[in-house]
C-alpha cells in the first residue's frame, strides 16, 4: 500500500489538475502505488518504465506499451536542475477513437500521465507547471 505522504501528494496532484482530463499513475519502487483513470501498469510495463526513469537517458526506447496502447517516443524535455520529462504519443487509438499523449517523469516517485493527444501542448504545459510548483516546495 502507498504511504500516507504519497497518498496526500497524489490527492494534491489530482486537485491541481482537476480542470484537465488526464489519467495519472504513481509508481513506487516495487509496484503501481496509486492511479486515477487508468488500469495501470502490469509487471512488464512497470519494469520498462522504472528502468526508463532510473536510466535518465534523453533518448529512451522508441516505444512503450501502456494501458493497452502502444506509445511512440516523441521527445525528452531537459531542464537544468529538474527531472527529465519524456513525451510519447500513442500509435493506437483508445476506446474513444482518439490517440493519447503520455508524459513520464519522476519527482520522489515515478509519475505517468496520459491525455487526449489533440490537447498535448496545453496539457503538457499545465502538468509541467504543476510539477515545477511541487519541486519548488521540495527545495
């Protein structure tokens, strides 16, 4: 089970992102800890995403399967003093016949966000802004 601190952070994250349609999953060192709007990772997906987060590579694996969809790596956002942010776009369509965007990063724990790809720029900007606020509070 997830720690109380992780649960509080997760609740705060959901609250801060309530105005956008986004699924969120937090991974701890052994499993999927908390999730909203997603079935979450299976054991194999968890291992791949955890390896990605720990590797800090700016050009990771070209594709990842997550929540039943294949995602293709698009780019890595690299800012000095901040965790890497990996951006992927689904190759497949979701149940609503839409492609999904996915953002993977790590602040204390690994974070996975998925959202409607057509809204990638504003949603990615909002998520990064919220995460920057969390980082500022940690420092």
